[in-house]
């Protein structure tokens, strides 16, 4: 039996309600399709097959791994190989770097970002751009960061972002596409919004939240509090920041909406 046939056979076995098994099944099917189409010689697939088979037969999903070592309280529910890649990033991290500009852009291996020392980083623009499999980031240090444009753009899998953006939002002139097309993103924890104090108007902010159609009401309510703090140069509207008309309608029922409009803002629709 060829390696491609083995992968296809294993993929068919991995069924059921467990989301991890479903993800493995889909990944194996994709690998098998690619190998069959490219006629790639695969000589190192046995170990992967063995590990997946052990998982299917009850060998476990890596419960012995220490997730706290990379900044997580417990093992997240996503592809297991992301753990090993996160450890690799952690082990090779240079704590003296001052920029992570486009550092992981288009990185399809990145599932979990580890808790690394970013205390010297000032630029994070494009850092995770188009990391379509990125599922989680820990609360790393953003105390010196002033540039975050397109930092999470097209991170289609991430559901929660908990970072203190207060310094960056006070200093940056460009927030365009920061979260654009993060279509699974439900919760953004911006840090202490009251700490945001700008000494000049925000320059560019188009598409900041464009395509973030899964945002929960708490996050939308925080956005109502956040946007007037940013002091855009033009008339302040939710539409200008990429908030959809359906989301704007929800915002009208939230507790921060009255203060939002009192500050001169509108939905823009």
C-alpha cells in the first residue's frame, strides 16, 4: 500500500464529534491529495501516521505537554503540531529585537504563538498577516509598540485577542486593516481604554474592523468607547472603521452608544 493510500485510509478512520480528529482528517485528506497530484516521494511519513494512529486508538492528544511553558493555561483545541512549532519559535526567540514587521506573514505553520519577550519591540505591523491557521496568542508585552497596521489582517481562525493596545493606540498614526477579515474573531480585549490619550489625530484607519462579522456585543460596546478616544481627522463613523451596517444596528442598543453619539459620532449608515 502506498503512503498516499495509507493517508487516505487513515483519514477515513478519523471521524466522530471530536474537533481535533476532524481537523486531522481534513489535513490528511489535503496532504494525500497534494502528494497524489505532485508525485512527491514521501519517506518520512511513517512517524506521522504512527502518531495519528496512536491518537485514534486512544494514545492521546499530547496531554503530557507543558502548555504553560509557552504561555497557555491549558491545551487549546486545535492541531497538535502547532505546539512543536510554538516551542521552536520560543527557543529561537531573540529578546533584543525591536521589530517584528511581517515576521510571520503568510506562515501556515503558525497555530499558537508562544509567550516570548517582546519588551523591546516597537513595530509589530504585519506580524501575523494572513496567518490563516493562527488560533491563539498569549498576552505578550506591547508596552513600547507604536506600529500595528495590518498586524492581524486575514487571521481567519483566531477567535479571541487579549492584548494591551493602549500605548500603541495612543502613539500610532495608522490602524488600517488591523483586524480586517478576522472572520472568526469574537472577542477583542483592548486593554485599559481609559489609558488611551492621543496628542494628535489618528491619520489612517480604513478597514480596521472590516469583515470582523463575529464580534460579540461586549467587544462592540468597547469599540463604542474606544473610537472617540482615537480622534480621527474626519467625521467619526462606525462605517469608516469597517463596522458593518448590521453591527451598527446592534451598537445602537448597547450601553456605550449614548456617550458615543454625545461625542459627535454616528454609525455612518
